[in-house]
């Protein structure tokens, strides 16, 4: 498993553009494409204009969720998803972010046009790495900025009777049935829930 810092750096340098979800004033979801422009060990940074509705939603909510996807097709893709807090940090980092993302000079070519911009910091969040290009698939969870770790997916309880039916249903064969109770290999699980559905002892539960 990589460090949280390496996942954040991958988002910035290997993917860069993420599809961000926020909620509008009517409680309805809205998405937009946002470039992640810098990262450190605990945060991501991006720019937006104060006149955009996206800015209004960020200020009202103080949180953000996004998925950054890289790959030429489904089976050669990597997705990194993040849920976190987001806060405005003002214009001070704009020169640094422009220096690291020089294409921004073509969009906002002078100081007057850049005066509408402000920087945001994404911090205290949880993320998930999902690599469909690996065989078997790879999944990892990470947290950053002091956020509590989140553990999702399914696990096998002591009620396991060793019937191995879960393994027969698992599309990635990511269950160790050489032990009892069986052990779901979380790093390869696609979390479809098939194992829980087929278990005759109802010994497989979803993490809460």
C-alpha cells in the first residue's frame, strides 16, 4: 500500500483533471471538471473563480467529493476517489499554482484577469485507489490531513461454516478459503456483495 501523499501526488501529476461533485441550493447533485494543481503530504490545491456557482457551493458546503480517472479503456484504467473538507485559502498561492500549471496563463493571461481567482485546499479526507489494469484488480483505502480512517467492504464473521460457497460466487476469487472463517482479501475485492448474498450461514457482513 502506498502512502496518502503518493496518492495525492498521483492525482495531480498523472491524472490532473477530476470530476467533482457538489450539491446545489435545492439539494441536487452537480458535477464539474476541476484541475488539481498541487499536493503536499496532507492536502490538494486547486483554483476557481469567485463568480462561479461552483464557488458558491463550496463556500456553502465546506466539503467536496471527486473521482479522477486515467486510462484508455475500462480494463486499463485507474480511478482515485476522494471525499474531504474544502476551504478557501485566498489568492496568496496563485503565483505558485500558475508556475506549476503554466497552461493557466493562456486562460487568465494577466494580473487583471486573475483577480477573480481564489485558491482552495482539500484537506482532512478519505480516498480510495481502484486499479482495473492490475490482475487481480487492486484496491486500497487511504486517509490524509488527520481524517479518521474509513474501512468499507465486506468481512466474514465467526459464523462461517466453511462451505466455500462465497468463493464460488466471487468474480475475482479474492477470498482465502484455506482458513475458517474465510478471509476476504480487501486489496482485490470489488465489493459486489455476491459473497454475502450466497452465504447460507449469513456470516458475511458489510463494514459499517
